[in-house]
C-alpha cells in the first residue's frame, strides 16, 4: 500500500513539473503584446497597384482599392504616396480558378469556390529590403442557386485583405 502511494506522489510530482515546463515555454516564447499596435514600428504605408497575371479583368484595381480602404479603416498605419511612406506593399494575383465545391445527392454542383493565389511583399523603399514576403491563397465559396461568382470573388478578396492587414499591423 505504501509503495502505491509513493508511486502516485511521484506521478503527480512529474505531472506538475511537466505542466510548469510547458507553461514556461509558452510564456517565454510568446511574442504577444498588449499594445494594440503590436510590435509594429511602421507608421506609414503605400500600396502599389496590384499586378494581375490572370485573364480576369479589373481584379487588380479592385484588390488595390480594397486594401487601401482597409488600411484607412484599420487606422494603424497612414496611407501615403510611395515616396513618403516607410513601407510599400506590392501584390500580384498569380492564379484565379473557379471550382465545384459542394454537390447534392444527385451529384449536381450546388456551390463553387473561387480560389486565388497572391504573391505579397512589404518592402522598405529606402533600401528595397523586405519586411516580409508571402504567398497567400484565399477561397470564396458561393451558392450556385442564389449567388454569383462575383460574391465568391468578393469573399476571397475580403479574406486576402484581412490577412494582409493582420500580417502588416499585428505582432502575431
């Protein structure tokens, strides 16, 4: 009986040590800050017109305008012309595809997904160095019976805009 009690105490002790070790790793390795601006030191940004390597017309202007509007609404960074900004955002739409997404019991398509791939860079114009460079993919799903492809495209663009804002202004 004494031996069983000793084993239980050892197991509890080891579990406490393990839990404390895990907590220590998370607390020391987490870059999160309570500052709403995160660790961002950039105060001004310029957004260059997006490039569009797809046959889908007008998407470059639509993407660029949506991102500029989002930066203004977010308020973390001021949008300025390229020659006055601390950072410049560049983007390129590299793939646009519409695919069946869901089917009904008769194997008829009920929804489609608009899938888009983007190459996005945030550069320092003073020396052309990168703050970050990322390939982003977004998908916007729309119901075939009640929505248009434009709705799916808009949903994918909204996700892109949010990803760019988060990547640029937040510390996580």
